[in-house]
C-alpha cells in the first residue's frame, strides 16, 4: 500500500518565552530570562513548514494550546474572574505562573507517539497523546493535545488514545523517544522505543523523562507485533550530557538510523536486535557518528541529530534538515562534509533557521510530529490541517496581526497578554477548522 509521511508541526504560540523550566535541557537553562521574539519564532516555524512543502513533503499543522490554562490555576485555589486569577497567581506563585504560560506545545515531537496502520494489529493508525509528566509546564499539555488530535484525526481509520496515567512510572514524552525503520513508509516497519529508566528506578542527575513501562504500554495499545518491536535503553552518559530526549542523539527514516556512538546504553545489542527484527523486510543502514569525530557535547550543542531526516519524492538519497547552529561547530561540519562525500544513504544537508525554538532546546525535529498515512487515511484527515500555500499565508498574516515582537520576563504578568492571547487564538479557530469551542475560554463565560 502506498503511504506518505506527513510532518505535523506545532504552530508556535503567542506566549513563547524563555523561563528556564526544563532541568536537563541545557539550552533552556542557558537562556532563562532572555527576551523572546514570539512573532519571529512563529514565522521561522512556518518558513520551515514551507521548506518541507517545497521539497514535495506533505505538511500539517497542530494548533498552539491555550496559555495560561485557567482551570489549572483555579484548581490551585486562585479565585475571581480570569484577570484576578492571573494577577493572584503572579503575586504568590510566580514560578507556577511561568509554567502556566509556556508555549511548549510547539514541540510536536512530544505531542504523541504514532504507529502507522501497517504496524498495528487492527489495521488502524494509532496515536497516543503523551502525558509529559516529568516537567510541570509540559504535564499541562496532554488533555488539550488529545482534543486537537481528535479534531484532526477524526475519521474511521484512526485511534487516538488518551495520555498514559500521570504516575512517574509511566512518564512518556511521545515520538521524541520513538523511531521507526522500514523499507518504505507504507510497508511494515520495526518500531524502536527508547527509554531512560525503569518505572521504579530512582536515578541521580538529570531526569530521565521516558520509562520502559510507558514504552511497553504504548506498544501494547497500538497492537504492535513483538517480533518487530525493540525497547532500547538510552545511555546515562547522553542524558547527563543534556540529551533529554532520544531525538537529541539519534534520528531514523526508512532504512536509515543516524545516531551518535554514545546514544544507547548497549549499542551492539541494539543494532543486532534491529537487524534481526528487520530480516526479511529490509536491510537497515546504520550511520554512526563516532565520539572521536563529534564528541557528545558538540553533538548536543550543535543539535546535529535533532534534524529531520527526509526521503523526498524522486530523490535517490535522503536529506537532513538541520538547524543553522549545526554549521557553527567545526567538528560537526567536518563530519557532515565527509559523510556527504561518501556514498551512504544521506546525500544532502539543508540548514533551517529556527533560532527562537532552538534557544529553548527545540530543533527542527522537535517541532514536528511524523504521521505515516496510507492514501485513504490521508484523505480522512480533517481538511484544513494540511497546509498549502494559501493556508500558510493565512497563518503568516494571522501571526503578523496578533503576535508581539518581543516578550521579556517583565511583560509576562501583564493581564493584557492574557487578553491578546485569547483574541489571537479565537481568530485562529477561523483560520484552522478548530470550531468555535476548541479553546476552554471559548466554552466558559467568566
Ligand atoms: O521539553 N523545552 C522543551 C524542548 C523540547 C524539545 N523536544 C524534543 N527534543 N523533541 C522541553 O525541554 C523549555 C521551556 C522554557 O524553559 O521556557 C522547554 O520546555
């Protein structure tokens, strides 16, 4: 069956700012309290979507979530009208208020884990929204993300699952810790789940945000065949060096796994298991980046692996869509030049500018959720969430109308930001087919 890979990018929301919320994410810590540029951020994101469309790769969009989520603040005992709730939250719990304002739903690779129908026992395309339970600001995303996914994937061929239970034993960060290898998108694949800890394990150091139990539960829900499913432990060294998700040190597409030598705890066992489970389906192509060429620290600063690895229609070698920052590291560029000059599966690198997202630890790959859809499934996606030139232009003019140019820490408590954000999101529900009741503020009268 023919199938295409569609990248659904998170549209960067109007409250994009740098709050230093993610322990273990070095960029987020480094840029804490920097002045953010929400308008540039959103336009950079749309420009990246346009680049992919120009390569012939279909592109979709996920809406930003409502920030702050008022129900969360009210559950913490803040009362009054929305303005009073917001002001009271800032007066007594400013860190909680900053968590409530995060535009982190932009990182769509953490929205869900997706298994194409070719891998699932019931022949449906399964999506499990992530619970993102490790970080407070991200733990607020799951229910609204599920709602968005149900609007987009509303048809018969789809199964959208709620996030896993919020307990630490089931910590799940979605597709950022999931890879799929296959002969071609529509063929059965080998799904690789990467975890940082067991559910009951207490590690020291930076948090491991994905558990083995969560991975197993996702595989069960999706009806994956154990003969084509691999569970891999991420190396502790990678987590300690700042790889808070697997997609900071590895990326896969079709037959190719592009990874850092120190990405996995037991590399030899991982490669052997993938090769064994792929037997009869395809020959995997392992492209390993040795630590001697690109030390882990350089890989994480340059974000080389947080690239989109793309098989473009008609191209004979794959393209890596890398962040501009990868050009700034001599060791990374040295490796990339040598790789392109060889005759491996990756034949080109294109650099994109997503600097505003990068400063919070989100590269090109973080901004997209990949959905492999067979022809009938693609046709069943709610029209209007797939981009064409006209809709991309409509989103750009929406951003130019509603977004602030800059957002500094001192601007965040301003209740007019709350009102502006609502006006923006309300207008968005007329650009994307979200309906007039998608956001909570549209459903409640305060
Ligand atoms: O979860 N940053 C995000 C970046 C997510 C990147 N995603 C992937 N690797 N797939 C995170 O750490 C920082 C927000 C702040 O500090 O304001 C943040 O949430």
